[in-house]
C-alpha cells in the first residue's frame, strides 16, 4: 500500500468528494463507511504486525468510530426511507 495525498483516479477536490459522498442515499453511505472502517482496521493490523503499536491503536479507534458512524447513518436511513423516492 502506498499512501497518497489525493484519491487515485479522482481529479476533484476533497471538498467536492466529501459533498458527493454526503449526497449518497444513507444506506449506501453506511455501506461506504463500513468499507472504510474495514480498510482502517486492515491498516491497523498491518501496522500492529510491524510493531507500530501507537499507530495501530489509533487506526483501530478510527475503524470503531467509522463503524459507529455507520450505525447512526443506518438509523437516519430508517427515519427517512419512507419519504425517499429513488
């Protein structure tokens, strides 16, 4: 894995990316957050294996917080789903 400053194959700004992600239907946003949480957890495992304990701890915390955010977005989806026309 090589970290970059921008999302590969995406030329828009981070602000535009955040707006686009925020405009997703909430069920899809929750799925995305879970995928990102899984990625952070895998990165944490890799860093833990390299002896980078402090970094791994923070990545695991990030993963947990993203999972928690996904749960809240699921609730938001349950609230607004009856009113959404896809």
